[in-house]
């Protein structure tokens, strides 16, 4: 096989006269027609230079890996073929992204709080704790890094910055918003807690059932006097 991506650049799609989205069958038909026309043994239409270009284009476009590399060089993006606006999904993503960023900051803050001498987490560990796709995680981390709320260490692990801690403390998210992004296996089961309002009226100590019974009797007696 020729060195397909070396030397002078040629547009393989133009050489074969096919669309960049052409299927392998269309590429084969175009190659057969042109190779027959310009092959050195065909007579008047023979053209060695053109035949070599056709052969090179065929080799590249029929090899999936080489074709993908060529498409990148040419600036073709398969995802842009049918580019549309996401519509309502876009606005749902806006809210979801802000919640995801808050969850990431909470996880990294918690890590630094618990392990101040080893405050970073690897992407693998974060992926094991956070419920989100890789694209969502990468997009959220892009924002957090650009804002200097999160940085990477020399091993590409992630840790929260002082700015990230200040941001989280000044913009504390609701717990349920963060829990929505934490995988169940990564969430510690909290100890039972008493609501603040209930704590305010509770006795400072647990008097026990017998003592409470005595208090009720005394209360009733005082009420009759």
C-alpha cells in the first residue's frame, strides 16, 4: 500500500468524484470506472499520474481507519452532518449541568476535608461516584477548570481549589440536588437526625419512661390546684 497521508495533499473524494458521505459501494464503483479509464495499459486515455492518484484515494477511502484520519485532516465532522438545535432538551441540560457541577465540587471538597494531605481524586474514582455520562462530566469539568474552581495535579487527578471552596460555601446547593448525582454505592448512609424544630423543644437529656410518667402525674396534680 502507498503511504496514503504522506507527500502532497490530495482530496481523495474529489479525485474519485464521490461525496464525503459516500458509502463503500459508491467508492468501489467510482474507482472501477476511473481505474479502467486511466490505467497505463488502456491506450489513449492512459495516465500514470492520474492512475496513481486514483489508486491512493481508493486505498485511503476503503480503509476505515485511514478514511477517519483523512476526514479529520480535511476538517470533516461526522456529527455535523445533520446539525440541529436540541430544543427543550437544551434547557433541561442547563439545569442539569449546574447541579452536576455542584455535585463535583461537593465530592472534591469532601475529599479535601477528609484527606487534606491527599486531596485529589482520579477521573476513575469520580466516574465511580458521579451519575453522569462521560460527555457530561467532561463538559462540567471544562467549566470548573476554566473558572479555576478545580485543578489537576501532576498525575491528572482532580482537586478543588480555594476558589472552589469559597464558591461552594457562598453558594451552598440543596442536599437533594447533589444527591441526585451521587451513585448509591458512593453515598454514606447518614445517621438518623432530629429536625431542628424538634430539637429545640426536646429535653437536654433523655429522662426515661419512668421519669416522664412521674412528670405527667405532677403536671396533672398542679393543674387541679
